[in-house]
C-alpha cells in the first residue's frame, strides 16, 4: 500500500525557492547607471575689433543721404547744365590748389590752359549762373551763390578722398585739352559724374561701415566713443580765382 503525501501549492513552492536562494547568499542583479559625461570645456569667444571708418574718416560723419529717387544729396545732385560746367571748373581749381604731388604736376599748367582756351565759354556760364540765382533768390542771390560755391570747394577738398579725387581730375585734365570750346558743356556733363564717383565710393563704403559697426554693437555691446564731428564738409580750400 502506497502512502501519498499531500501536494504543496505552487505559490508556496516559489516562496520557498526564493527563501532558499536568499539563504544561499544569491541576490538579484543590479542595474548599473553610467555617470554623466564631463561638461565640455568652455571656449572663450574671440571678440573681433570694432569696424573702423574707411579712409581714416571720423566715426560719426554725417554723409549725404540718398533722395527718394536714389540720388545722393550732394552738391552735384540735380544741378543745371551751367552749374555742372562751373562745378567742373571748381573741381579743376581745387585740384590745382591741393594736388601737389609730383605725379600731379601736369594739373596746374592744364588748368591755366583750360581757363585761357575756354575763357569765353566760362564767362558766359558765369553770367548764366548769376541769372539763375537771381531768378531763384532775388536781390540776395550773390550771398546764396557764394555760400554754395564754398560748399562745392570744401566738398572737393575733403582730405580722405583727396588722392582718388586728384587721380580723377588728372585724367579729366588730360582729356579736356582736346575739347573745343563749343564742346565744353557736353564734356562737363560726361566728366563731372566721373569725379563725383570718387565721393560716391567713399559714401558707400561709409554706409557699409555704419552697418557693420551697428551689427558689432548689437552683438558685443560695443559703444562708439568719439569726439563730435562737424557736418560733412571737408577741407579748407578756397577758390584761387574769384569769379
């Protein structure tokens, strides 16, 4: 006769097995967490130098703005044909005064020859300009004209553009020698813009400098600290030959 032992419930058996394992010193495996990576080394930001004005100009120069038509508001903007010819003469005069390097030695004799050859045309142009100013300003036209001409001379004599101005005027002085008096007004319409281009290049470079400086200030908290500058009127040249 077989003796049957009672069956042990499965739950009780599992508990007994766990107790047996614990008694034998075995433990459940632990989850090992990797340490965080070390922080990246901090690299100091290299601050570039603040942009500088072109050609050594002052940092707060007030350059002529552009009008609604895109033309920059300089002394040569929107002027009459007579004023265009007279401003070319003024540029020639400034060059004879201020372009003193040996490479510009030909300008003075060329200017003297210009005045002699085109004496009649220049006299007629001067008379036409007086009439234009008188029609615009009345009895006070002489003061208005002389004030404007001073601005023109100072404009052409600006030190930071002097070398390029002298180069452009030298080229003009060579070309004008072959111009007949009757052709001088048309010649001035062609050649004054070439001289004006010297100043436009400077103004464009200065506009870019201001944009670059503003971007630098916004990023690096820079501050402009410069002495107050006068309005954009340059050197102190005065007409050598009064009209």
